[in-house]
């Protein structure tokens, strides 16, 4: 069975070194031609408005050759010992390399700029053409034409801000008027007929026996005496009758 031969890492080191050297040489040329950065350092890292949060604190040549710098929405690439033959827009001074790039980014007609360390001269150019070797001059060359970069920035949608959660507003309770219910018609209650007891008819009293007439004052009624003989009661003398009547004369 054939054994698989593991490649020796030491034998690959020269190839890797040549590859890195080739990429370092090709990278500035691609950027000068206006192509996208092959290493992915495109202008997506740019911060609109000149904020330099993604920029290194300082740039030195040749140490930072090929690094990106973003200012006012325009992304530049530092090309050490390079210059341009484009038409000059203006010449001024800047206190640093990044200061020169800031001046170009703020000028709508500027396409690239050169910075000279010896006298801090900053030259702005109105043409976007590739750079050429120039000792002691360092070029800030935009990765794209600045006009194209500004147009792309204008077409980008504004960042979506997260919605602010507002606390719910407490609404006062609404006083509802009382609902008038229609009166309910109750059916009449059928009362059972009251049974009246039969009227009590008055009972006729039996006829009373004839009452006994008082015979004590009637002289025609004889009352038995205690001796069993009947005597007639004489009428009482009338005081108004004349004296002498009723008496028989003596001797007759």
C-alpha cells in the first residue's frame, strides 16, 4: 500500500513569501485603476460626516502604505512615494497627511490629493487618473471616483432607528350614561276568587204565648181568697165623685 507523503512546510515558505510580495505589488495598481479593494477594505467601513472611528490613529509611510482612510463619506487609499499628473485644483498647506485628505473630501471638485512631508504642502487635483512614482510625495487616492462615492452615499437608505417604546397613556375612564331600560310589562296576576261564606239568615223566633193579663186591678176578675171563696174586688173610690152617693139611707 502506497504511503501518502505529507508536504514539508519548510518547502512551502518560499512560495508563500512570493505570493505575499506579488499581492503587495498588485494592490496599489488595482486601487489606482478604480477597482474595488481585493482584500475587502471597501468603503462600507466609511462613516458619513467625517467620523474617523474606523481609521487608524496615524499614518506613516512606508509602514501604512495601502491603508484606507475615510473622511466626509469619501474613502481614500494611502499610496506612499506616489504622485499624480492630473490638473491642479489648488495648493495649500495641511498639518498632517489626514488633514490633506480632509480638505479634498470637503471639496466637491477634488478627485485626489498629494501631500509632501518636507513642507506640508497639500495639492488638490480635479482629475481622477492613476498615480505615478514620486519620491517624498504621498498620494491620497480615492478607491472610487469621489462623485460616484457621494452618489452611492446619497442612495443608501437612512439607518433605521429602533422604535421608541412609549409608555401607554392612561385614559380616564369614560362615564357612560345609565341605559334606560323600558319598563317590563308584567301580566296581571290572576287572583283566585274569594269564597264568601253564605250569609246567615236570621232565625225567626217562635211566637210567644199570650201573656197573662194583670187581674190585680180589674174588679171584674175574681181572685180566690185564702179561704177559698171568691170575692169580687170593688173598684176604688173615686175622689172626684159626689159625697153621699152610693150610700143607702138609713131606715129604708
